[in-house]
């Protein structure tokens, strides 16, 4: 008889589109999220943890018209039911849809407005790619139940504080604010309102969203017949007329024109447009030429000039004028709290792709440059975004419930902190107490116990202690800063040897003689001074 084939061994690999996170990455992420949570808590927001699983019906906007509703989400039908009567369940796609369900389910118990923040993994059943995973972390903060633009202003201020709390310095970021109502007004003025213009509006929105990458001429091509990129691929355009195209471009370029106008006015070379910027400069009692240095005064005038241009562009559109007034109110509320346009600016180029945004939208962009995989410098880009979505909770209640919120891209923000060398987590490994004599394990456990009681991260080597070199290799792999060594001679003398592994590696490379003398890589200290000596070596 033929022998049965051995069972196939499973492949030791993560599923496609997923990844594992190890010590330093998890520590850095937790430290960053803790810093953000502290800011959110200071603003009066409460933490909320929802189930990782929701009904597909609750996810709503992701339910496709197919027999198996799992497009975009990881979904399954509850077991034990036949005939399609059982609920379809899915891993949550984001943290906003669960909030809408919670706000509706507990509306009689929650305070109104309800401020909450949530942090955790979400899952998307989409094609993975470089840096694009099917499971990733989100960090959200939302206010449900307030229609006041003060809630939007508060979210923007809180976002700025959160970025600074994790180590993004002022000047390295900007929070950009726009309003979908203004955009709707521009569409109305350009003749793109109505259901029959839905396709054109979609192309226009996508074109506006590419203004930073393609510039005005690239966007103009997409608003017209279309655009061919460097690879030869052709993107179909919206085929707008010249007047329509000019209206859209004037809108999306309003801030750039405003900034140029303020600078040219300050230089005594005013361009076409209103004279409010130059007039305000004199009214506030400072020399317009001082605006050439990119000061906060210049940014403030640019904000005002942007609003003036937007007001002129939307013209007779009531919804557009309402959006401009909301932007002006947000700007004033932020200024009253000390959040000037050096941190938060009005920028019509912010679109935000999700269709449920109904009012102010915002995006946090990091302005410093990094080097891409081909060695080319580029701006880091967006790390957070959000806006007002007054219709989402209505799906459950049938009543309008205003809401606004922001989501931070956790992995992108972590990558930015690493790029700037500002990681907030303590990623150093533990102090390792080596084992020189198996029979004296109790002594080594006493040492590690003393270190832990003093708040020092420490462990005893629990592998085979026969080869001492392997213990030091283990400590290196763990990223350990210090190794504690006590052989028979040291035990008899009542001492221990401390080996500074971090400095030892540096000394082996390029440390100076002075560094060696000031802090030798290895020292012998009395056993009673173990904790104090380790603390000193760790710089505590």
C-alpha cells in the first residue's frame, strides 16, 4: 500500500495586504496615540471603543447591489440561517460609521453635543499596493449634535495641537480649511448644478484635488478635453467651456492669487484685484513691505483676500455665499484663540473625496520635504483630514443630526515623525541580566527584581547560558542599553559588571578618547549600587 502523503505544512506568511508590527513600531505608535489622546481629553472629548464588527447595513454606503455584499469590506453572513434572512456582518471599514450607529442607538443616553475620540484598526477589502494595507490604524475625533461652525473651528485647533504634541513643530505643518458649500456655489455659477451634471462634477472634483501636483495648467487640461501624463496614459476631461474652466480655476487658485497679491502689494507692485490687502496693511499700522518675509500678518491678509475673492467668485449663489460666511466665522473663531494663519489657512484646493461632507472640510499637510524612493525631494503631504457630515446619522434616525470630525492617518504620521527624527516612543530594549552560573539563578532574579522595582525595564537571560557571547548577541538584537554581568569572582567580591552596549558600539565606531574617559563602556560597581549605577548609565 502506498504511504499516505504527509499533511502540507502551512506557509508561515501574512495574508496579502496585511503585515505584522514588532516592538519598536508598536511602542512608537502607542506613545504617539497617547500624546494625541491627552490633547483630545484636554478638549473635553471622551474615548469610545466600538465593536470591530458591524452589520453591513450599518456601514450603509459600502453596500453594493450584488448577492454577496462584501465589496470593499470583509463580510460574511451569520451562520445557521438560510434563505438570506440572517444579517450580513463586516469588519469595520472606518471609525465614522460605527460612531453614527452609536449616536443613533444611544441618543437618549449620550449628552448632546457628544464629543468622542476613537483609535483602532480598520479593515478594507481592497487591492493592496506599496504602503497600502488592508488593515491599518485610524485615530478619529468627532462632535455629534452641533451645527455651529465653532465645532469645526474647535476640531481644527485640536488637530493643530495634536500635531505639535507628537513632535511636529510649528512651521512644519499647516491645516487647510475649505467648505463644500463654497464648492457647490462655484459649480452652480459654472453651470454644473443638477443631477444631469454628476459626471462632470466628479471629474472637476478630482481635477481640483490634483492642483498641488499638476498645477493650474494640468488642472485646466483636465477641465477641458483631458490630459496625457508622462507615461502616455490619457485621462478624460470634463469638457467644460472656457468660461466654466476659468470660474473653476479662479476658485481653486484663489489662495495662490491672494498670496501673490499681498506680496506684490507689499513690494509696491500691486496686481489686478481688490485693494483690501494693501488698505488693511496701512489700517493696522505697519509697513506693507514687512509682509514680504512671509510673516503672520502677511498670512492673515492673504486669508482675508482669499475670502474676498471667493465671495466674488460665487457671486449670486446663496449656498456659496453661506459657505464663505462660515469660513470667515471659522477664521475669526480660531484667531480669537490664538490660532492664526501661520497654522490654519483658508485654501479652496481642499476637496476631500467622500461624498457625505456637507460643509467645512479640512486637511493637515506637512510642509517639509523628504526624499522619495528614487532620491527625489518631495513634500511629505497630508496626514489628516475630515469635515462636516450632517447627513450620516440621519440614515438611522430619519432626522438631521449635525456632526463634524477629523481622522489622522496613524501610519503616515508615524512615518513623518521618523523622517524628522522625532519619534515619541522609548524604543530602547530592556537591561539584560546575563547568567554566568545556572545554580545562581536566584541571585540574577533578585537583581532584575531590584531593577524592575526601581522602574527600570529589565529581564534575565532565559536561553542556554553556556555560550556567553550568545547572551551579548541576544542583548544586541533586543536593543538593550546595558548588560549586567556577575560571575563567580564578582559574586565573591560583592560586585557586578555593567557593560554599556550602546556606548560600546559607538566607541567601536568613532567615539573620542574624551567620551571614553567620561563614560567608559564597562565598569565594576558594588552589588548594592546596581540600581543607582544603571540609572546613571541610562542617563536617568
